[in-house]
C-alpha cells in the first residue's frame, strides 16, 4: 500500500469566504452601471473599445504565462478582465483601437507580468497603461467625444470637445473670471449623471456611486480610501476657493468633474497597490486627494487623479512599514 504524503503550509490556517475570482466578479458587477452610462452617452463605440481592451488584456496575459513564463495561465481569476475594463474606462471612447491594444500591452506586459503577476505589481496596471498612452499620444488621449457624437460605431473623427476641467483650466489661464467660465460648462446635474465629455467610465458620478454602494455591501472594499480621498480633495479645493473665489472653482465642481470618483472607488482601492492597515489607508487616501487638486490647479494637465494614485502607489511599502497591520490573533492594543 502506497503511503500518501500530505504537505501542509505553516500556521496560521485561516479560511475566507472571498476568492480572487469572486472579488473580481463583484468588481465587474459594480462597474456595470458606469459601463451602461458610458454606453448611453457615447454610443456603441464604448462597447468596441471595452471589448478590445478586455480581449487584449486576456490574450496578452495568457500568451505571456504560457510561452514566456512557462506556467499555467491564470486568466480564469478574471483579474485581466478587470484590468481591461478599468483601462477602457480611463480612455476616450473615440481612441483608435490600435492604441487600446498598445495600452493593454503596457498594462499587462509591463505593469503586471514583469513584476510576477497578480499580487506582485507595485503600481496599478490600468493606470500605467493610461498614463503611457497619455504621454505618448496626448492629442488622441485628449480628444473627448461629446455625448451623442459616437453612435453607430463611429471613429475618432467624430465631434469632440473639451472636458469641463479643461474648459475651466484654459479659461482661467486666459484671464476669464470664474462666472464667465462656468457658463461654458454643463450644469451640476449634467455633471452628476454623466452628460459631459470625458473618459468612458468616469463621466457618471451617479453610476459610480451605485457601484460604490454595491462594493461596500459585498465587503469587497471599505469606506476608508474612497471617502477620505474625496473629503480631503473637497477640503483642499474648498480652501483654494475661499482664498481666491474668482480664480478657483468650487470644491463641488472638482468632485463632479474628471475621474475623482472612478479613481477613489475603483483604482485607489486596488488590494495589491494600497496599504493594508486602516490608518495607512487613510494617510494614503488623504495624500491622493491633496495631490489630485495640486496637479489640477498647478500642473500642466487639467486632471490629476491618475498621477496622484501612481505617486502614492510608490509610497505604499513605506506606509505599510509605518502602520503595520495587527498580526493574526494578536488583537488590537
């Protein structure tokens, strides 16, 4: 009779109701309202860009694992699918598809697989892909289709316009007063529901908040990072507004525009690239909120969420060292 040998990992042995695939499914469900909003405002081109991004991420990860790293593919955990959706959500709907594929290659091949795959990447892969495309193809990445301009699978040549943040930044730069600029941007209601120019997944604050509530309900994320990011960005923008109300928009305008909610809810909360302890999460989130407004107001680009998150991704190891989580079974002191 053959003796069966069992290999058991070292203690502690803890089980969890969560799995990587289950978490990714919940994230995809939470992203669905934002996808539907993008589809409503920008048309069928949203479906084409998102499908191209997802398919590219999955295929690239599979090929790298099978033929470069010589190991079993893990695309079944759906992490590549989530990266593909988030990358698409950070792109204009009219972006040429070959650029979408190139962004997927950088997101998966450079930002994820070069570090060993899921759980080992120090930077958010989708944001690395977005920033690479933004710095390499700034014109295409800042050609924002107007709502309703991309129907019937139209191309990047469809009618485009500036985002509210870009209108605000350019108007103030040209010496216009805040009231003069505000008449050129959509109403707060339009900004809230998503009737404005911008990336596919960032335009509808309402849809993103629905996803946020779902993730909280499913306990996939906690409130610490999204809420602290938004609160600190609001407070800093509010201080600037009080100091110079003629040249700085209200904090509510900053909240309703750009990728504030998409970044705070879905990008900054990435398990791998965010701190482990609650205190660390709040410090990390506070810095993201402050950096976002700093970049928006004083930087070259009108948007700053992606850069702020990537900068703070680099500080996560130091934050984790300063705010170490409690050891298993140790309890709070």
